[in-house]
C-alpha cells in the first residue's frame, strides 16, 4: 500500500490533474503567462488579465470558459456559434468538452489570446485580505 492509498483502496491527498490543460500549451513561451487554480478548475492569465478557464468535471463545469464581458458575446458567438453563455457564470462564454466544435474553438480562442484580442480577457478583481 502506497502512502497515498488508504486501507479501502482510495487515494487521499492526491490531486487529480485537469485533462484540458493542454489548451494552455500555446501560452508556455509567453513571458506573462500564469496558470493558477480557480474554483477546482485551471485558469490562464496573460498580461495580467484572466483569459481562459478549463474545467473537466461534471456539467456545467466540463469544457472551456472564455473570460469576456457581455458586450463581446454577440461578436464571439457570431465567429464561433458553439459558444454559449455559461449556465452559472453568464458573463463568460462556454463550450462543452463533448461539443464537436470544442477543439476548433480552443484553437481559435488561444490564437485570439496570443493576438491580444480585446474581446477575450477580464481584469481580475483585487483579492480581499482575510
């Protein structure tokens, strides 16, 4: 029995890796790129702006969230019709991992992020002190 296994065969204290972080691979050479955890998901910051969040849990947290403002929804949806407002975070757009357009949208959105497209990205709110 390894240190991470309990007597019941369950692992404890071992974090499951997010299967969608490959979407952020294009950002690796970007000096301002930061990847962080955010409410059980993985978030990508470029130039200090929150750009994308990937989630590989149950719906509605199983796909790519595009951090944007509602004023940009129409233009982004026109360009990528599979994008929809997220069911919980309606200010952001979302495409589910099982959508047949998923990989194409992931490719297009990462290209927009690297091009510094102003439609993708939001200023993070300052963290409050505890």
